[in-house]
C-alpha cells in the first residue's frame, strides 16, 4: 500500500456495512485514508516495564468518503 514516508501508516480502503440508520453518513459505501504522515508504532517493544504506559503517536491523513449513487 502507498505511504508518504517511512514513518507513515499505510493508505487504507475500508468498505462499510449498513446499520440501518438515516444519518448524514448513511449512504457512505467506502472510506479511504490517503496522504498519511506519522502514525507508526513506537520502536520500543512492549514488556513488563512498559505495561500500562500510554504511547501517543501523532499522525495526519486525508479521508475520502464514497457514497452510492442517488437514483
């Protein structure tokens, strides 16, 4: 998958499932994450010394929402 830098999480395409709602996002069929920067897991591994520690990893991305055609 494309990524914008070595420290960037990959681009992603997710397909949605209906929940039967009627809100603003009800017609969305897919969401795509592109132009990512940052977001990869810290290099430090999980072990007994890091249990309970919160790792905040900044990232940015653009999201594209696709919706079904209106008839």
